[in-house]
C-alpha cells in the first residue's frame, strides 16, 4: 500500500467507527435509529438469545484478540504498521455493525419507569456515561487511540513517540474510565427489557475479562509505574478493584 492509500484507509476507518459509535448510542437508548435493542424483527426466545449472545461474543473476540501483542506482531508481517490501529478500529466498527444489523430483540419488560422526572434522571446518567467515554478518549489521546496520529506521522515520515504513562482527570479516579462510561450507558435505562439485560450482562462480562488482559499488556509495557497505579486507583469504580 502506498502512503496515500494508507492515509485514506486510516481516515475511512475513523469516520466509519465514529458513525458506528453515534449509532451505538441510539441502539442502546432505543432512540432515532431504525433498529435497536428493543426494535427489530420478532423471533423465538431461544433463537434470539442464541443469536444475540453470539453477536456480542463476535465483537468481544475480535476486540480482544486484535488488541493482543502477539496478534499485532503476526499482523505486522503482512500489514503496514502505520495502519495497524486503523484496521483494528475498522474491524471493531464492522463487528458492531453486524451486532446492530442482526440483533433480535427480546421485548419482555423487566422494569419500566413511568415518573418523568426519574426517567430524565436515568437518561442523564446514561448521557453522562456516553460523555465519559468520549472525553476519556481525548484525555489519553483520542487521535492515537483511533489511528489518526499514526497515519499523520506516516504521511509526514515521522516516527511515533514512545508510550508514556499519565493520569489525566478521570484516570486519577479509575483506571478504566472508558469502561466506566460504557457500564453507565448500558445499565442506566428507564425501560429494561430482557434483551437489554442480556446485552448489558454480556458486555459487562466482556469488559471485566478484557480489563484483565489489557492490564497485563499495560504492566508489560509500563512496568513498575503502572503496577503502583493499580495499587492506588480502582478499576472502574473509585476505590474498588485496587491490586494488592
């Protein structure tokens, strides 16, 4: 791939993912988008449960395996390093698109909040969660996280700087504020259906499994500084999940 092709692929991956992220908000909140957690074709309960769990698993497997160092090393033999992150971003977006496209609602209601004030408060928590996710990406370097800094450095012929350890804002409270935001967004709903519960439980399980592998990689890369950080700051809830 030439430099221009790499650059354009990186831009495409970012735009694709950002569009999917916006759809994700509508999907979880059952607002605006044509298909969501509670809106879609009717199906048998067992079929819907099986399909939905497989779809979340597909995203979890892709998202986790492609983030591992051994996979990146193997990929580097066939794929340009400058757009390795962009490929990860594009494939994550594709996995989410498949989840949105083939998700089968399980509409049975577990709870439904009728009070308008309380409903708005719950939606406020969910909105705060999505905002936390987005802001946290900028705190650690949004453009590197989504591959844009890599393609810009490649375009300019510059080497990427080494990874450094920082604790900006939310990261002084929890080690994984992006995951904290997602958990808030997934669980804060005034209308909890069985399908939404399945989605939230499956994503929560993946998040805590993913944290385990992610922290192993961070310890390998950042060493004693990150190990000390795990002893001082909780995982996704302030004060909880500190290492011993």
